[in-house]
């Protein structure tokens, strides 16, 4: 029987898919920049911010490609029917990034399988 809350393996698959996509976007941006002799630094910064904001933007407005493929969604812990807002998504991403795999320690002791970055941001991951 499947739980309402995805396992660490499902979440790892999601992260792997999204990482491959981000690497692909980085490669595409690099190839695009090679077509130009000189590129202003602000253009590079915009590209960098777009890459960084992939997960928070997609999570806040629906799902990343990895989340969609694995049929999981990030929702508000207080109301699992509502999407998290962009601020929650950014906070979640920052803590997930800096804590890395340590953030997932609480999955094994939490009934709703919330990671540390989920607890801090007030989010929860559920099956779609």
C-alpha cells in the first residue's frame, strides 16, 4: 500500500531528475553564450538567477519536472490542498541546499515524512 507521503527513494528520484534538467539548462546557456563574442555580466547574472530559481518557481506554481514525473507535490503543511507561496519555496530551497542530505534525517522519525527544510518552510510533500 502506498503512503500519502513519498519515500526518501521517491524524493531522491525527483531530485535526480531535476538535477539532470538543471545541468542541461546550464549546458544550453553555455552553448548560447558561445555564439557571442562578448556578453555583459548582467546577462550572465540573469541566466544564473534563472537557473537558481528553477526549483522555487516551479514548486510554488505547480511542480518541477521531477516532482511531476514522480507524481509528488509540495504543499502547505497547514492545508495540504494549497500550494506553497514563492517565499516559502525560496526558504525551502535555501535550507534544502545548505543542509543537503542532512535535511532528510527527520523523514524517518516524522509520521508525515517531513524533512528539516519542509518543517522550517511550513511545507509538506504529498503524492499527487
